[in-house]
């Protein structure tokens, strides 16, 4: 159906009748059995209205439409009528089992309806008639709906909807009247004043299309922050607010030395096995390590020092030179503490990092082979475990988490070590939200830090708070090929509820 044909028909009908009371009744010449699509009519009317040729207003109504079962009953009769006609006149009637064999599925439904209408009587397994004739009102109502789309009896409509013989739909059509510049033909309007129109003076005789200042412009394509990056920025703001410096974490490939050995993690530790760590094949290793530091670290591992007896095993430099994808950002922390130790005199420092780490994990709803770690360290003279706990209370309160508990734990490079738990109101239980501790002297002293300089540290994942914030229950939907791009584009910004101290994250839409 060409748009010009429809516009021409609309204008001619208006010219003939003065108005159109309902576009639902419109039919194109030669297509009297096909109702016109109201969306297409709306487009044609909007075009004419922009030229002030017509005015129109919507007409909304609810219409009924037969389901396939209702259509079949409108054609052949209702179940109850079929049951009535299947029961012979007279006192003998028909056995129910014979009726079911004759009518099949219609028998059970129709029998109940016919008994409710008091058309039939049931006794001793047999149905007999109570009346000689019936009016199949259900069929009549269905045919009315089939013909008009409406039914005047609300109780009957309610029953038919309940029996799923029809459905209710909302339709929109339009009432149309002539506009101030009504005409039988549409003149093409100019959209802009061009140099040619100005030079020729034709602009004086030209009809210009009105500007629609209320039209919604096309949304320009743009980039979107991933939910992880939104939560990451909120965490970064907390760290900066507390005076931290961000560590450089742009090296995904690290040596085993910085990732494990400098952290006093033994070379026989299970975390250094292939099933837990991704080692590089090419290049396999790097000899670019500070020799004096390597010697100190190797001695602490093999023989002990600084009050420790070490691990008492033959430490191998070749093992420390192996390259891998870093398993935690603490590898960066150890390097930064080594640089800090070279600065004289010593100045207290607060560092943080939020970046990607890699582990050879089995993929499931809560684990990926790559994820983000949030880490913070504070180096100062004579800090204690009490300072760590006090700082954790402040840090997590800024995230909106106040109900904390601490549980002793073991880490190769921290002593004492604490797991951090918070009570989750949604799960109604305590859940682990992070790990923390004080770096051991076996780690800090070889890096060059003074004996009275102590380092407190903590870490947590970025994925878990992001999943809670944005309602993601499968981490594979947050990162990887199963990510829903619509989720990335439509989710709001992240804002942690820092003021009220609740254990939830407040959502504020952009």
C-alpha cells in the first residue's frame, strides 16, 4: 500500500464527508475487506498535520479477539451444546462413558457446563435431558465478538475470558478533521533556504516545512563504561579521599621473583603449580632482576634471617626467573615497597591498586581465570594490628559497610593475617569480603625497609561488589563472551552509600 494512495484517500474522504469519525472504518478502494494498519495511518496523518492540512485525535478502545478454541466454538458450537445434543431425548439418556467415547475432550468440559445450566441431570452414571431445546448463548456471544470485536454483557465477557475463549486487546484509531490549510493535493515543501532560492528570489513564493522543535533527536553513538569500571572509579575516589597514591599496574607479566619469592612464598608452594598459575612459554624466563635483592631474598628462604629460620630448602634463582601472568597485585606492592626503601630519609606511604590478575581457575558462576583485585598498603613506623583493624573499619564504612568481623587466617607473607567478614542482610549470613594482614619481616627487611617500619595490607575483589550492585548472579555474564551489551549501556552509574552506613549500595541513575 503506497503512502501516496493512503494520503490521497484520506484527503478525498475528508473533502467528501467533512470529517472522519473513526479511521478504523477506512478502507482503500478495491480493498474493502482489509482493515488499514493504524500505525501507517498515524504516519500519514502526522505528515499532513505538519502541513496544517488536517487535525486528528486518538481514539482508544478495548476489543475482544477469539482464541483458536473460541473460533472453533463459534463455527461448530460450544462444548456444553455438543454434550446436550449428544444426549438422546427420553428417560434412558446416555451413559457418561459412552458420551466421553463419542465426544472425547469436549465431553468432560461440556458436561459440567450443561449440568450448571440445568439442561441435563446426572444419576447412576447416566445423563438425561431436563429440557427439550436450548439456546447456545456461548456460541452466539462468540459470533458477536467475531463480527464486532465487542460484547455488551460484562458477565459474559468475564466468563469467556476465564474460559480462554477470547482475549482483550487495546486498539488505537483516530478522529480526523480538516486543518486550516486543507487541500486535495500535497505540495512538496522546502526544508531549508538555499543560496539558489535567495539568488532567484523564489524563496518568496516557496512553502517551507515547519520546524518541529519538540522532536527528539537521534541519540549519537557513544562509548559506555563497563559496570566493573563504574565500581572501580568509586573505589578509586575513596582511596584518593584517604590520601593514597595509585600504584602502576600496567605489567600483566611478572617474574616469579616479584610475584612469589619477594613475598616470602616458598618455591614448593601449591600456588606455583601449573594448575594454579599461567606460566609463559615464550619467553620462559627473565634474568632482569636486582642481584643484591635476589641474594637477600634467597638467603631468607634457604637459611632464614631477621629472627626467622626460613624454609630450609635449596632456593633456586632459575625458579624465581620464570615469567607468569601475575596472580595478584601484591607483586606490584612488593616492588613499590622496594622503591620506597631506597628513599632516604624514610617517609610513610599509602599505596593502592585496582587491576587485573590471572589464575588457572575452573570456570563457574563465581570464578573466572581473570578478575580484578583491589589492594591497599600502608607503610609507617611502628604501626600495629590495631591500626589495621581501625583502618579497615574506616575504609569499609566509606563503602557503606559497618557490621564487620575479623577471623585469624594464614598467608605466606603476612603475620598476623585476618579474613574480613560482613553480615549480608540479603543472604542473612556472614560473608567474606576481604583479606588482610601485616607483612612479615622476612618480606619487608630484604626489600630494604628499616626494622621499625611495618606494613599493613588488605585486598578484596572488584567483581563481587559489582555483581551485588548490579544484580548479576553469574560472573560469566559480567566478563567474557556472554556479556549482555545492553546491560553495559543501560545500567546506572555507581554510587556507594557512604553517609548512612548501610550494607547496601545506593543506585543513582545518570
